């Protein structure tokens, strides 16, 4: 069974809310079933619900992108670990060499005093 993503669920919610809004507008405009005050109050409520669904969908997309980025970085690190070890080994050797040379310089300076 294929799992539906959170983004897809939020998009479905936005679609449903917009559909409800359209039916509501049609009931007011074409069928005159709702008085203007109730219409405006309910329309504001529907617009809030749509805005909230859009925010949830955007948050879900951002979370999905964050997860994809973390997985991509993890794959990069794992696939490049051997190269990283080689580079780290070389950097360590250089740093050790530089440290040894620096200590030798300081020993000579101190012995010349």
C-alpha cells in the first residue's frame, strides 16, 4: 500500500475547502438561500479555513524539503566518506608536520637565549 504524503493530503484539503466555498457562493448568488450578513460571516470563515490549509500545505512542503536535504546530505557523506578520510588524513599529517616544525623553531629560540 502506497503512503500518501502530507503535502498531498494538505492539497486535497485545500481543494475541498475551495469546493465548499464555490458551492456556498453559488447558494448565495444564484439561489438566494442565504442572507447577506450570514453570507459574509460564513465566507470569512471559509477564507480562514482555506488560508490555514494553505499554510499547513506550505509547512508540509518545507518539512518534506528539509527531510530530503538531510537525506541527500547523509548520502553525500556516506558516499564520500573514503575521500573524506583521505583528505582528513592528509590535513592531519600537514598539521602535525607544521606543529613539529613550530615546536622546533621555539626550542631553537629558547635555547639561543
